[in-house]
C-alpha cells in the first residue's frame, strides 16, 4: 500500500516569479525553515541531482539525503524522487503550479511513499508528519515570496552580466521580484568600454545616465547622453552603448513590455569583441 499526501497554497505573486524562486534548489535554505544546506551535485537538462541537509533535530541528529528533481516548464509541473531513500522504501514527489491570475499562483504538493518495515515510524505516522510540515512550509514560502517582492534589490545582490560587454546588473525582473510589465537594472561602463549592438523585438528601452556620459548609436547614428539625461530606444532599433570618455559612466535602464520568452528579448547584431574593436579603432583615429 502507498501512503499519499496532498497540500496546496495560493501565493499572491505571478507564476514566473513563484516558479523561478521555488525551483532554485540552491536557495532552498533561504526559503524553507527545515533545510540547513542544499548542495547541487549535478545537472543535465531540466534534471538536477542535489543533497539536502536538515537542521539538527531535538536529539542533535543531522539528516541528509540525495534527491533527483525534473522540472517541466511547459507543463508547469515538477517530479522528484529520493535517490537515497533512508527510512523510506520510496518517496516520489509531484509539484503542480496553476496561474490563477496575473498576480496569483496556486502551488500544490503531492507525495507518495512507503516506509521500510524497520523504519522508526509507520506509513500513517509519516503521513501525519508530512501533512503537518507541508502546511507550515507552504505558509512560510508564501510569506517569504510575497515579502520579497517589495524588498530593495542592491547591485551587489546580482552577478554581473558581461556577455555583450560592460557590466550589466538586472535588478527588478520577473524572477527576482515578480515584475509583469518589464524589467530594469544598471549598466556600468569604464573608459573605452561598450555594450555590443543589439535590438529588442518586443520592448522599448528607456535609459537614464546618472554618472558620466554615454554615446548611444541608434541604427549607426550617434546620440550623446549626459548625466541626468534620458533617451528612448524604440522597438527593433539597433543600438550600441559606448563610453568614449576618460571616466566611468553609469546608467539605469528599463525595458517593457516583456518578450514572450526571455530568449526572444534580445537579438545580437555584433559580438562583444567586435564592439570593443570598433571602439578601440575610433579612439585611435581621434
């Protein structure tokens, strides 16, 4: 006989945000109260293998096990199983997400398991434990995710993105705080640095220079934007961002609306290396 539990909660946040935050296994110690550590062992495609370590119990014992977890973004479901089963003969887990509206998501947890004959608790005892703990953890996740949406995101919280050149930090996004209409961040460019030319098929870009001076090449036409000035980059307009001064520059950017998928948001028309070489030639030719 298989023991079975089902628990769910409605989180007042967009689906993309809930999906992104709850499937970032490495950050689970910040999301769940029961885990002291989550170590990623390996990942292949949408399947991740990881070790969870719990906080010491009342007797000082530390429990740890390895699990395997596969996400299905299209189906909005997750399936997981314990690889190291411990007291379980097996433990299979199913998560399901349902978008109830632009700012509301239902998350459902289903667990099917069977205890080993020599386990310290039987199926019914474990079912009772899991049901009780799932309600606690689901409420905690709801509270933490909802509170996180209105927290301040510092530039140091975000890893730099230099794929197109410069130092880009995207701060407020669908994944970080649950934005639904666009995203924003900061771009830092040292003297002679550039962000390679690209365009946005679905989004307008608004750029405000807050330190230094930048040159934006729109379809090859240069536009100098000084401190406290802003410039609009329309949809489908090729643009390159260049710092041709001897001082560092900093700008805030906002893009909206969102593309249907993140990978459709940017179309590159030159590489980072090509942009850097172009700027170097320009500076030499002055």
